[in-house]
C-alpha cells in the first residue's frame, strides 16, 4: 500500500475512536442496542469534524457479522470492505458529482434488490445539499417508505439548503466543532505514534488554527512535518502559516487596550518584517480579545474551552479591561474583516484599523458620562429646592367672566371712521379683565 496522509491514516474506524462527538455516539449506540433504527440519518456540521467518518462507522455497525452492534470488530472482512470502499452493499455517492435526476433514478432502480452479504443495503450521500430540486423530489417517496433492508445516510455542511420535506423524513444529528484541548490531545497521540517531537505551544497554536476541524489540524501537522521534519517548534508553526505568536498578539492587544497607537504600529511593523498575514493578525487579535471577554463573563466556560494554562496566562496580564470597551473593539474588528479581505493594500488597511481601535479608548460610554454628570451635592440642592413653597398659579379667568362689549364698542363692528375703530380697540385692550386673562395666558406659555 502506498503512503497515506495522516488524516486518512488516523481516520476513526469505530465509535470509540470518534473525537468530540459523544452525544452522537451515545444516541446511535443506544439505538443499535435497542433495535430502534431509523430508515434515514442526516449528519450536519462544518467541515472536518467527522460526518463522513460517522456515516461509514454506522454502516459498519449495521452490516457487521452478527450485527447490528455498536462494538463491532473493524478488522472483520465486511467492515474492511466498507472501509476500503469495496462493499457491494454500501454505496457512497458524492452529491456534488451526482446531483442530477438521472443519478437518483439509477439509485432507485437498485433499491428493491436485497443486499449481497450484509443485513442492509446502505446508501451514503455526501454533501447531499448539492442535489437538484428534481433529484430531491424523485427521492421523496423512496425516502419516506423504503424497503426494510434499505438505509439512507446523508451528510451536509449546509443543512439550510435542504428541503423541509427531506428534513422531516430523516433523523438529524448535529456534529459539533471539536474543542482545542481535544484536538491537542489527538495530535499528541499522532505525534507519539509517528515518533515526532512537537512542543506544547506548537500544538496549541495548531489547534487554534484548525478552528474546530480535526482534519484541518491533521493536514496542518502533515505540512509541518514536510517543512521541519519530526522536530517541530512554535517558530515553525508561525513561519509556515504566517501567524502572530501568542506573546506578540498579547502585546498588540495591550497596546490597543491602552490606546497606545505608537506601540501598536510598532508591533505591526514587526509583523510585516516577519511576513505575517494581515488577516491572520486581525483574527488572532479578535480571538484574544474574545477570550478576555469570555474570562470575565463565564470563567468556568473559559477554563473548559481554553485550558488551565491559557486561563492563568490571561489572568496574569493584570486588571481585566472594561467589558464595554472589549465589546466595542470586537464589533469594530468584525465589521472591518470583509473590508480587510477585499483591500488591495491589506497592510495599510490593517494599520488604519488598528489606529481606529486605539482611538476607541478615548470614546467614553454614555454610562460613564452620566456618572460624571452626577456632581457631589446635587442631591442636597434637589432636596432644598423641593422644600421651597410652590408658587401659586395665576388666577384664571373663564370666558364667561369676561365682559361682553356692546355692539357699538366691539372691535369687529363696522365703523364709518377709522378713529372709532382705534378707540374701541384701546378700550378693549385696557379693560382690567382682559389684561388679567392675557397675563395668565402668557404665564402658561412660559411654563410650557
């Protein structure tokens, strides 16, 4: 047999070897033990977390000798045939390459035939969301009422693209991203088996780089072996993947939190001299700030996710930053990521972004402004003002109390001479009751 890459060589073969998917393993194992098997399974999740591997393991458990059973022997002939893709009873289809209705019609034609060796005829469709609408419609009836000897297993990274009619006919399992400590532990086992020497710092950085994908971490380890041999250090990881080291990232974050633009730009120039990727620098900075925020909000979850060593390192940095400040910085980083990716001059775009982050130190939150406006002694002055007697309101004259001018004196009456009109206006305005009413009206306008 030719050379196998690490991701294939150490691919899980049994339920016990699956990493980080205990909820799926427990559910499937109990279903097999109790004989409560669905006719269609759907595995959902991001890339590299074990969807296809879980589908193959389930196929082995269903068709193994004396099965179905969860604790099968992976070295049995039938299990090895399934693992190597030689089984006549397990048909694995790539949804992207066989997405047309003709492929589904061909699949349906083979459904009525009994399995050759195993107990079930199993159809595994990877990336099932790539099928066309016509293909889904052609599959509906068979998927709803398949023969007793047929099982369907689907895997997808984009479950939102599947029709609701397909989802309602499947038993769905959501596979999770694998935590960094579990990835580190798995990579350590591979390194020991392959007689590699790799530092713990390098493993931690590899796990973060994988972002929850175990296959990505194994592929990255393979690349490092090709670059540095079987003695791998943190510097090798930084150089190969263009990452900013944890110490440098913490220094950049400290400068940003302190609003020290000079120190922040100096650190960026160091990164540029080492050919660090601007996007990776921004991502590492966002991850570090997010860890600081998580440590304040949920310390227990932070320890479970980051590990005790990383938690102690973050606690040793000093007084925790303001949570509102951290949230503002993270929002700015997330909003600028798309612009940074599309920029023709990423180094300059990153410098502008860092300068904006430093300036955010000068921005004061509304809560802080309100606290500063609360001048000492304000409460005492408010109490003294409250103890003063209230001003009595001006007397209000009702319209019924107003004198009614006679028809001869009304200002609206027609007059033959302008002097008579002027005289009647003056008489009306000089009336004491009219003056009191107008004064009261002006006072109410001022109060409003």
